[in-house]
C-alpha cells in the first residue's frame, strides 16, 4: 500500500496548491490512500474552512486530520461536530 501524507496545509493558497497537485501526485505514484492535515486550511489559516475541506476531498484526499488548531474557529467546530 502506498500512502501519501501531506501536513500542515495553512491557508487558502496552500489548500488550492495542494488540491491542484494532488490528482497528479496520486496518479504518478500510484497512491492508495491520501491523508492531509488540514487543521489550518481555513482561508485565514485559523482552523478548518468548509470550502477548503470540500476542495481537498474533491481533489482526492481520503482522510483529513486535525489537531489543536481544529478548534480555533466556529466553522471548524461546526465541521467537526457530530451530526445527529
């Protein structure tokens, strides 16, 4: 199994860069699983942004990880909140 782990994506520009490169990297290296740390991917670099998370998932990320900065904004908390 080939795993690609990308960490720490900070801000909107980095998110767009990774999203643009991810499909090619995945194909070029026959990657089976892509994990990205996106706890700072929000446009301002504080927490996770829904738009940025969706972009990463659409571009080929299989798993998105977080950390202590995942709780830095209300939007991040809403993304992580368990839906009933």
